[in-house]
C-alpha cells in the first residue's frame, strides 16, 4: 500500500518542520551575554514605576515632565506631578493665596496634558510648604516614588551655588534617585 499524500497534509507537515527548525535555531543561537553591571543598570531604569516631577509651569519644568514620560514609557509608570506652593513664614500653611493657587493648577493641568499624550497615568499633587525643596521631598516620601526628575535652568553668578536652594535640598534629602535635567543657556 502506497502512502496517500494530500495537499493539506503536505502544508501541515511543512509548517511543523519549519516550526521545529525555527525552535532548534533559536535554541542554538542564544543572545549575547551582557555584563552584570549593564544588566543591573537596565533593570534599575526599568524599575521606575512611579516618577515624581516638580513643576512650576516654566519651559524647563515641562521639559522635565517630557523626560519623565520617556523614562517611564516602557513600563507604563505613573507620573506624579507636584507644584509646591511656598508659603511665607508670616502666614499659616493653609492660608489661601488664590492667584498663586490658580497659577499652580494651570501648571499642573499643562503637565497633565503632556503625561496623557504619552498614554501614562498622571497623579496631581498641590503641596504647601515653607520651602519648595522640603515640599518636593515630602511628596516623594508620601507617594513612595522611585525617582525624581527635576528640570532646572541654573544661572551661574560667580560664587553663587549653581544648583539653587531647592535643588540642593532635594539632592541632599530625597529618599530616592534624582535625575537633573538642565536646559542649555
């Protein structure tokens, strides 16, 4: 008796042979080894699940939001946008400052639009503090963020600290990594 070969049987046998061949090729060609330090760095950036970005509504802050969105895009990170209202020491922390609160809400809304353009989840926080740096650190701790992306535009005036008081406080007291994004002058 002669074997009976059909067109469908031949197609299925060919597909089976191709898939087995592909599997064997894949098994015999493993990806190149990477250094442990490189793997650790890749994992560290990939572990950013919640990113804090302070904003003040100026272009360098909004560029920091854009950078944070790109850092968190692959892992669909949450972007915590915060605007810190610096309340003078002569006023109570809960004192209403309508014009500044309006400016803060507008800045947060612009930041929210940037985050939503990247299809990420924005979390908006309006924080009241005596100093912006302290407020940023408090929001970072309260929201258990993985990294702070700080957009800055430093100006150099001789012996003055290039970072500024806010950046200095964040760098010294942050409970997580800090990435500084500086626009060129």
